[in-house]
């Protein structure tokens, strides 16, 4: 994979490339002259161990096929699907499941959620056409080794999500979700309100335990009424562990993630980790020297087992062949 860091206006000169663009300069993208170029807009990009909001990452590839949404079900020969989903779209999340049930584990999946923290936008593009509520799949002939880590640890507190609606948690333990969540945080000496919700909740996400591998973390984003809106779907009656982390454990998880695959070509790292780590995120990003990728709204990964849409997590991949 040949990765470059470019100005937005230089994208028009590309041919046969995947492009990750920060939302801050998305309006400057020039795609009219680009040939066989697809990609997405993200809150930021990663290149050689540093993050950028004013440059574009371009991955030039010798061989790949781009599919939009269900078109990928025709794919026969790919060993890896680079998977870029509209991070705010619940419909796209459902499409991921449908694709997985059709293609299963014969391919490796890795990728992340596109979009902006400033609001909904047409964040996906193929050859100059921008769209949303969908998935861009890039079929690659190489099989990637994939690792997932987050560094969050479960506390002794847990909930049952007794009533949910997609990404909305309505009840926890048969109580209004916000009240139940704030009550448990109060027990551990943490005060949360509607006004400071995200500033506090970003340090106390939910964890959905898996039989094997990292918990699927759900990021509580906001409160609407008494409902908690998460960055990813939560099933009815899901068992949710209250998670907690510190900056040291998150940065160490990044190091472990890279060590798990030996070398990293591409990385997708959750934007909520940037917001939580603040200036310490530079230490996490430094683990990704030699790699490129994006700061995402949710992460996608599956090598064996089930395809998951993660939050607050990093996913790295290395082409084995």
C-alpha cells in the first residue's frame, strides 16, 4: 500500500486510490478529474504517527474494486474488504450485518465510520458522487491481519438494557436510562448532568462482553429526555458493563494493538479517544508510525467470529501477502 499526504486540491491528480479527507477541508476536495477514486470524509486523518485536519490521506493501490452497499454481494475473490460506513447511519449498520451473513468469514473486514461531529453530511464518495446512509466496500486481493484494542476496563457495575430502540437506550434495569446511569456514577463519586453529559460520559462508556476478544464498547453521546443515545446499536436486554479507563491504559492498548500484528499498514482510531486523551493522544498516535488511516465515528473489524461495529476502539491492519 502506497500512502501519501496531500492537499485537498491535489486529489484531482490521483488515479486508482482510496482517499480519507478531514471534514474541515472536505469542501476543497477536487474530484472532477480523479480517476477510479473513492473514499470518505472523517473528523481527521492519521499519517505516519501524526493526526491532520488540513491534509488528505491517499492510498494508491495496484488492484482493487469498489462497491457501494449491497453491490459487494457479487464479490467472489476478495480476501479483505476495506469497509467505510456512514458512522451516523443506523441503516448502514444493518447493511453491514446483511453483508456479513452473506459473505461470512471468507473475507477479512476492517474499516471505520465516516462523517463529522458537526452534523450529518454526505460523507461517502465514489468518483465524485457524494452520498450518505450507505457503505463503501473496497475489495482487496491481500489478506490482512487485523487487531482490535481499546484499553477500557470493566468496573463492578453493570446494567441490563431492558428497553432500547436502535442506538437509543430507553431503560436500564427497568428505570429511565439517564436516571439509572447517573445514579450508578454518583455511587462511585462522579456527578453527571444533562449539561456536562458528554464531558463526563466519555470516561464511562458501556461494554458489551464477547465470548472471545475485546468488549464491544458503546459510547454514550447525548441525552434526549431520559434516553441515552449511543454511537452504535444496543440490543434489547443486552448486558452492559460500566467501563472505565485512564490515559495510560488507552495509550498502552495502542501499543499492544500494533504489536499484535507486528506491523501496521492502515489504522482506524475512534475520534472519542482523541476527545478523551486530549494532548496525550499524540502518544497514542505515535504508535502508528509508517501507517495511515482515519479518526473515525465507530470502527469495523472481523477476522474470525462476528462482524462488529465498535466505539472508542482502534483497529489496525497489515497486509500478510
